[in-house]
C-alpha cells in the first residue's frame, strides 16, 4: 500500500527506487572568472524541455559549493559523456574544486569549454532558474550544438556507472 501523504518518506528507499530509472551522464561547465578559470560538475538530471524554443534543464544541489557560480553564470555548456569518460565523471561528481585543469577541452563560442571526445555538446544561455526543493533547476536556451563523436553513452543505474551495448 502506498504511504499516505502525511507520513514521511524513507529517503534512502526513495533514492534507491529513483535509481531504477537509468539516466545518461553529462558534465556541465561554466566560466568562473573569465577564459582561464572554468569549473565542471557531473549531472544525470539533464533533459530536453522544448524544441521551440530549444530549451534544456539540469539540476544542482543548493548545498553544493558550485551552486552559486552555476546559478549566477550567464550560460553553461553541457557535454554528453561516453562510456570512456567514467573517470572524468567520477572526478567531477564528488566534493572538491572541480577545476577542468588537465582535461582535454574544446573551445566554444559561449565561453565554457566542452569535454573533448564527448558524444554531443550543447552551448546554452541561462533562461531561468527555478527553486526545486533542495535543488535549483537551471533552464538554458540552446544557442549551438554539435555531435563531435559517436560511441556508447555513459549510463547511471542503481547507483553505478554502466554503458549501453
């Protein structure tokens, strides 16, 4: 029987149940202080919102040290990861500074770089930010996109990385 709306949900059980929905994995980057200082974050909350106008969204935890730079940035770049990017995804998903130093990057017209060898790149201007509980929902207007590589996407399922194949 489903729980009543008045009883608290078991957050661990909820997280496990949500983890049964496989998601792709992406890295979102933004320019933090100009052309030389960029940060990135791994997300699996990326999704299309609309084709006309072209809108996408992703979510960031409001407690994250990267929250304010991303929410205040005029735009961001989304790199869709391939199965070969597991180490990069892990590096940018945990606590830490999330610098892109040492990674092979592609320049973009918008400014925030894309990851090299990714499956697709979306350059987005920030359209709006919406509060969503303990997260902020960032909606971006896609200004440019390209598909530099073909390959197997990195997938997150049951709390673990996987690939399709």
